[in-house]
C-alpha cells in the first residue's frame, strides 16, 4: 500500500474514532429527559440541577451516611446501657430483651422488604426505613419526658447533707415503690423504639448494597462496598464518643450532685442526643428518597448490552416460594449465613457489653469506658474493611483465597477471646460473705445494728490501707464525715479494725496497666484482621446466587442472624452477666439492677462463651472454603465499561497525534 493510501486510511480511522467518541460522550453525559426512573426527584419534581447528583458517587456518600447513622445510634445506646439500667432499676436480662427488639423488627420485615423491594423502587424503601429509625429516636426520649431524671437524682441534687448513708442515719432516701411501674413502662417504650429501628435497618441491609451492586460494574463493587463499610464503622466510634460526653453531664441537667462521675451513684444525661439524632435521620431519609430507580450510567450500560434497563420480577407467592427453595438449597449461601450467625453471637455479646465490661473489669467511669470502647477496636475495624475492599478490587484474589483468609482470621480471634479471659483487674476486696444459699451478704456483726437497709444505693468506701471495699459507709459502720483537701473522709468506722477506723469515698483503687494494654492490643489486632474479610464475605454471598436473588439472600442471612443470634443473644448474654452478679439492688423487696459483679467470673463467662461460638463459625467457614473454589467473583470486564476505557484511550491518542504516525 502506498503512503498516500495509508494517510487516507488513517484519516478515515480518525474520523470514525472522532464520531464514536462524540456518540459515547453524548450518551453518557445527557440523562433521559422524560424518564423519571433514571432522574433524581420525587412526585413530579425533577429539576435539571438535581440530575448532576444521579451518580454512584453521590449514592455511596448518602448510603454510607445512613450506615454511619444506624451504627451510631446502636453504639450510643450501648454506651448508655449501664446508666439506663441504674436509672430505671432494670436487670441485665431485661436490658437484653430491650436490645433484642431491634432485631425482632428486622427479622419480621427483612424478607418482605427484600422480596418486594428487589423488583421495585429500592431507594424509596431505604428512605422509609431511615425515617422509621429517626422516629424511633423520638420514641426513646419519651421515658425521660414522662418520668424525668428520677427521685434519686432529684434527691442528690437538692440535699447533699442527707446522702452519706452513715450508720444509724435515719435521713435516707424514701423508697418509692412506683419505681417498679416506672421501670416496666420505660422498658416497654424503649422496646417499641428498638422494634421501629429494626424495621428501618432491614431495608438498609437488604436493599442498600443490592442497589449499589446493581448500578456499578462488578469489578468496582468490592472497593465501593468496602468504602461504605469503612465509613459506616466510624458510626460506633462517634456514637460512643457522644455517649461519653453526655454521660459526663449529670442526668438532672444544670445541677451537680456532691460526688463525681466516678461514683456508682452518678447518672449521666443519657437522653440528650436522641432529639438531634432524630433530626439527622429525617434529613438522610429525604436525601435517599430523591434517588432514581436506576442510575443513568447503569441504564445506558444495560441498553448497550441489550439488557432491560430495570430488573423486575413478578411478585407472587409462587415465585417467592420458588426463590426461597432455591436459596435454601444453596450450600455456599447457607454455610456462609450460619457462619455469620455464630460469629455474630460470639462477638455481639462481647461488644454489646464492652463499655460495661470496662467499667467493672478495669474500674473505669461510664464516660471513660465509652471513650475507650469507641476509640480502639472500632477504628481498627474500619481500616481493616477499607483495606479488604482495596485488595479485592485491585488484586482480585481467587474465591478459595478469600474464603481461606476468613478461616485464618477467625482462628486468631478465637485465640484472642481465650487470652482476654485472663486479663483484668481481678481484685476480690468487697467485704462480705456467702450464706448457705450462695448469696453474698454484706451484713456482719460489726454493722448489724447500723440499720443498713436493703434498697440502699451502692456508695462504696475504701479502708485507709486500701485493702477493703465496703458497699457503703453504713456497711463499714462509719458514723462521721469530714473533708480533707476536698476528699470526703468517713470516721469511727466500726468494721475497719486498723487502729484508725477511717475510710475514703469510692472503691479501693486497682492498678493493672499491663493487662489493660494487652487487652486493647488483642482487641485491635483481632478486629482489624476479622474486618479484612468483610468485603470478601459479602461478595461471596452475592456471587453464590442469581442476580435477582441478591437482596433475598441477604434477607435470609439477616433473618437467621436475628432469629438465632441478635434476638436471643442479648438476653442470653444478659443472663450470663446476671449470673456473675455479686450484689443485687433491691427495690420494695424485689430485685433491681446489679451493683457489684464478680470480675473474674464475668471475664471467664463472657470470653470463653464468645470463643466457643467463634470455633463453630470457623468450622462452617472451612466448609465455605471447600465449596467456593469455582465461584466467579468478578465479571471479565463490563462490556460498556471496556468500551468507555478504550474510547478514552483513543481520545488521548488523538490529542497526542499518535494516530498520524
């Protein structure tokens, strides 16, 4: 071919490439003007300026905020759990029942939302769920609105001269037997709030990630899902930080009791953040309701592949039954789901009561416990999730490698739980003895004439040599008080036979810095490693089923987790905590909240139980590893995306003049 013919051919190619580039740019940047399914807006309102936000980047941002919001509420309530327990005189078992309400709501609605929403307007369903979460915050505020800070808080705020609980002190708090009704009614209201939140989160978990997977090329999903999980995991940290702050404020807002927030009688303002949380949820709900049914770029990609722009399904009982049978017979899906269930049981009990664990194992205040819990393991988890998303998207490891890594990390976490059982400030310095029935009795010959009534609040004092902690000054037989350098000193204590008879306010101090550092290190490393398998676990779940079954497969997992782990789990671990209780509070002759726990028994019970569930999860994940070798985790490359990449290469080449060479 002569040189002139070659130049002519190059010119033809240039014109062809120029034309294809123009068509690609036009089709990808101009949205459908008359199709509301691909436009941002609602109820006939689709302004042109809003269409710039109809993109995966905007959705990832808003969806991540919703996840962060949901986890923030969860951790905030977890941080306030001991304060709510003391405020309404509730045992841990009742608190566990309240906590299970969240998952009861999720279990009852997840399958319905997933099946109906999978072929419908997913973002509208998710927005409705966010609104339910917001309204639930207002519902939780009702107990404080009705009952206020409580009689004891009012008493401590108004009369500091009558709260010393001294031996033969007749000016004690008058017992209010209405507190039983108050606690019961508050528990019911809080339970309703939890159910509403569970209903809202079911749409987030089942439809949110499915919408993202439906609207991006498959090779990008692991990174984007990892990014969503990464941002979501800042929610627990923020929630615990906020709870740490509000619990540093006295429950009777604007007033200050004559003791510090390290005193067991301190009650923090647990209700303060609920109204702002509700307002934030409403804003997020409105933002989500404006997203289109399918994003414009994805609709264009499907048209280029000659696929339907919208994935729809015939909603019928027959189709639902066939879908369920198909999924329940999927071995990878079921093994992966049950592995997640047992993993959730083991980790949930520990993380739910982690602030409480810090309070009683390392003698931290409620505010300090929430700050510590929110600033260690949860941050490590967030970085582990984003790391896994990047690795999955860039290196695209084989399915067997992804599943095998989950097994390795779970083995490490099992060992971590066993090691944690031996770390703590185990000091049995509470003065008392066990009776024939195994009950711990604080009444002795030295204080039996002091009139220490059963419903007395826990106000511990420590002997001068810091070897004995008494339940109260009354139980130490103290009759006088004085202040030395702003420290309250109790004198004439008949139960302290050291020649001084002096006690100081608060429990005896403990020092176990090394144990605490090791505890934090094990939590950080195990949570980081476990979280590196999160993105892989999700993509295995999605790729083991048909595309139209993704939302329902997640709903099945959510149903199983709620039914087996999250609903009975808090109750089960609450019962375990109650089992480790040493001294119970009493109100009108009935058991109230636990004041003192056996720290060694608490550590062994929680950690060994959690480790046992982790072993079962590991065995099930070995099954996933054996079966997942032939899964196709990534598409070869989305065709429309490939075309876009190639045309961008042509455009760059055209600008640089390489086609003329």
